[in-house]
């Protein structure tokens, strides 16, 4: 199934993102995450690729195949063109097809100084059209409610996003954000610019002050006053921060769904307990 086919029904799409186990951890450690996620039946699960710009390896493909064939949940494999040239892409697509994985999130990725970037594609839009031209894949792409860090302004960011959709991206998944008004304004700008594909809102529950500061500095998301207060008050109290962070994410999601968002993409950080708690708290909300 192509993921764009999930949208447009009454129900809000709910998807989860996982990352491959760290370098020295066995691939089997992903089973615990997937076993926990399967009970909440996300509409699809996406698997990140070479985060930090590392080189092509088989792990993303292996995990996507596992999700698709053993857990019987549609999988979306991420793929970055800083790590993959045309030959790598051709090989990965052939492998994914053989494994029955039909959906790819086509990304540029970020350059890691430890690995020279591949140069066959400059922007994600070029990867999108390359994949669309080669075989029958559903192709999704990333978007940035507060603008991509390298963009000089929001206008050019939206212009380039439109190019990515015109190149063949059929569905967009957003970077994490903490202020829904940023997302609703972004959505309006997209629709005015003629971007009509489904756009999922990326939500990351705040569970640790340190990791959220790191994420925010990496992706440029802003912290609204409400969240800054939570971090100041509960930052040194892990259990309290976890409760407050989950409550904040649930509040964000219920407001987004009330506002008619196409879908929610939960950055699970491979923590199925938190994902379950959040999914359980919005199960009726999702169906309205
Ligand atoms: P692009 O769409 O190519 O955009 C990059 C920049 O170039 C933007 O500023 C854009 O405005 C600009 N641009 C685009 N086209 C043009 C043009 N023609 N002329 C001039 N400027 C242009 N990273 C990983 O390494 N692995 C992952 O698995 C991963 N998963 C992600 C999942 C999601 C949902 C998101 C939002 C991000 C993910 N990332 C991942 C991070 C992503 O790779 C980085 O944000 C990267 O910097 C940009 O990738 P992109 O595909 O959005 O790039």
C-alpha cells in the first residue's frame, strides 16, 4: 500500500518513527520497540537512515522489511542522498522492492565531516524525481514548519518545498515543533502555495531536558514559554518531566486533530511505553 492512500478518510493518520539500534547494539534490540508498537497499530512505521550522515548500510532496509513482513504494518524506509549515490539508490530500491517495502522518505540528509558526501543529487527534490521514475514506490518528503535551518527565509523554503512536491513527493512529514500555531501557519502557507498533498505533524514528547536541548539546537525548533516553564520546573526530576512531557504531547496532538491535521507522526525515540501511553490517550480523539 502507498501511504498517501491512507489519507482523506475520516480518521486522522497516526504513524510512528523508529531508528536502527546504535552501532554496537544487536539488531535484535529493535524487537522490543516493535513488539511494544504493534499493539497500538500505527498506520505505518518509518525507519530512519544513517542519521548524522553515516554511510549506506542495510539496517534501515532490514528493519523496514521486518515491520512490513513480520509485524504486517506498512513501513517507510528513510533514504538520504548525501549518503547514497545513484548506484546505492538503485540497489536499495531493488532490495526494498524484493522485501515488499513500498514506501520511501526521500531526504537530502546532513553532511557528516567524517564521511565525504555523495554528489549525484544536490537536493531531496532530485532524489524524489529519481525514485518516482524508477519503479512503483510511494515517495514522501520532509518539511519544516519553522523553516529549514539553512533557508534564508520561509518564502524560499516553501518555494523549494513546492518544487519537491512537483517533483513527485506524495506526502510530507514535518520536523518536530512545540507550538501548534507555527504548524497551522505553515499549513496555511503550503495550501496558498498550491501544496495539496497530505502533511503529517511531527511530534516529539519531551522526556529529558538534555536531549530536547540537543534536538532543538540541531533542528532549530523554538521552545514556547509553556514548555520552557515545564523544563525549568521539572528538568531535574525525570519522573515529573516525563509526566509533564507526555501531557504536553497529548495536548498538542488533540489540538492538532481538532484543527483538522492530516496525520500525526510520533518520534518515538524507540520508547514504546511512551508511544503506547500517548496513543491510548488519543484513541477516541483520532476517530472523530
Ligand atoms: P531538502 O529538501 O533538499 O532541503 C534542504 C535545504 O535546501 C532547505 O533549506 C531547502 O529550502 C533548500 N533547497 C531545496 N531545494 C533548493 C534549490 N533548488 N535551491 C536552493 N535551495 C534549495 N536525516 C537523516 O540523516 N536521516 C533520516 O532518517 C532523517 N529523517 C528525517 C525525517 C524527517 C521527518 C525530517 C523532517 C528530517 C529528517 N532528517 C533525517 C533530517 C534531514 O535530512 C535534514 O533536515 C536535512 O538538512 C534536509 O533534508 P531535506 O530532505 O529536507 O532537504
